[in-house]
């Protein structure tokens, strides 16, 4: 039991989580945990005119954005996934991005992109290589468990992607 993708062709940005959390999978809505800062961050960064509630996650399509995850299996914490699970999901994930052809694929956290690209060290922000034809952007994970980033730091990072997306970079 995973979480249904919210995708359409030719979106500006597809936000890509590592995998669904248990609550999100149980409720059937992306970033459903109370401590998750995704929807607030998206709004404050400029992607949405107001903060979207998780139960209205499909409205993100109206803002030229989509949602998916690299690995379908829900877990309580992303570190419960194995390298094998990333490897097993890689081909299907790449086909998905190729099929929907977003301008940007934004990985929420470095772990999934590191696993897919084989790179050990990556910087935040725009990456030098594309993935399945899309420009790659690495953003901090908005999980409430990610204490390394404040809300303001998240907003600043996501705002850089927003500005690149609206300027057609």
C-alpha cells in the first residue's frame, strides 16, 4: 500500500519524496503528518497562493506542480529503506519522469538522488546533470524530523526553485 502519485504531463516541478510516511499512506494524502512542513513551505516560497491542506493535495496540479516518491513502500522513517529498494525502484522512477516530462524534478533530501545517481556528495540546489530529461534540484526534506533546517531556511531553499521555475530557467 503506497501513495498515489499526483502527476500530469509537462508540469513545471515534480516534488519527489524519498517514500511515503505511514500516516500519509494511511490517509492517502501526501505530507499528511502534523509535523511535516511541506505545505507551509510551498506556500511561503510562492508556489501556492495559500497553504494547501494535505486532504486537498491534488490541487497542487493547478499550480503546475506534482508529487511522487522514489520508493513506494511506506515507512515510519526514510532510513528504514535499503539500498536495494532504491536500486529496485530506479528504472520505474526514471520511466515515470520521462513519461510526464516536468521541467524540474525536485528531490526532497539528498538520499534518494544520491542512491539514483550513484554520487556520494551533492550540493543543495540545481544539479549539473539532468535526470530523465528534467533539470534536477535538491531541496532539504521538509519533515518535522529534519531539525537541521528551520522553517525560514526551508522557505529560502524552495524559493530559489520557485524563482527558477517561473523564470523558465
